[in-house]
């Protein structure tokens, strides 16, 4: 059993896709172990994306992530990190496989509806960034 962190980004919330995205996860058999909605502070968003801090789009990405509320989830299941990445599709929706969340609903490489941890180490860091142990059911 593995855990991953998922975020429905501000564009996903704004486009009223919370229900659709959660349905994709539940249909895949993932267990939602924690869930919260919040508007990230600049510090929270910068800390979350610190691995990208040298990238040219870092400032733009942080501005986007704090532009509206997000829905943050801990998903649990077998091989859930990779399976969630598969359901999300490639970062750029133009390259995302048909039927994936990003192919279906994303507008651009930045505004791509969802975040999902890419490895066990990042999942552990990202879950700890947003949830304390007692918040995970
Ligand atoms: P992910 O793991 O598929 O989310 O992609 P990355 O870890 O490479 O990038 C993190 C996030 O940064 C992406 O989900 C996008 O929201 C954003 N991003 C990635 N590449 C670009 C880019 O070239 N320009 C902008 N503005 N944002 C980007």
C-alpha cells in the first residue's frame, strides 16, 4: 500500500471539476485518505515547488497556484503514485494520452488541473507539507 499527494489546482476548482477528478480517482479504486480545500499562501506554494525554484517559470507557477483555492488529497492504494501519474497524463495537455485528466480538461502546460507526486520521496515530503498524521484517515 502506497500514498501519494494530489492537488486539484485553481483552474480545476474554477472550472468546477472537483467532482469529475474525484470520480476518476474513486473509479480507479484509490482510497481518499485525507482531503482539504484551501487557498495557499505564497510561502506554502513556494515551499511546495522548491525543487523548481531555479526554473524560469517558477514565479508564474507560484502566482497561478495561489490564484484561487485548491483541493489537496492524500490518495492511497497499490502503486498509487504511478497509477495516479498515468491517470493525470503528461504535463503538457497536448502530449497527454487520450482520456487522461489533463487531455480531457487542461488548457496549458501550466494550467493543467492536477498535481501528483512523482516518487515515494516526493510523496512523503508533499504529504507532510500539507497534512499532519492525525489528519490522515
Ligand atoms: P508535473 O510533474 O507533470 O506536474 O510537471 P513538472 O514537475 O515538470 O512541473 C510542475 C508544474 O509546473 C506543472 O504541473 C505545471 O503546472 C508547471 N509547468 C511545467 N512546465 C512549465 C512551463 O514550461 N511553463 C509554465 N508556466 N509552467 C510549467
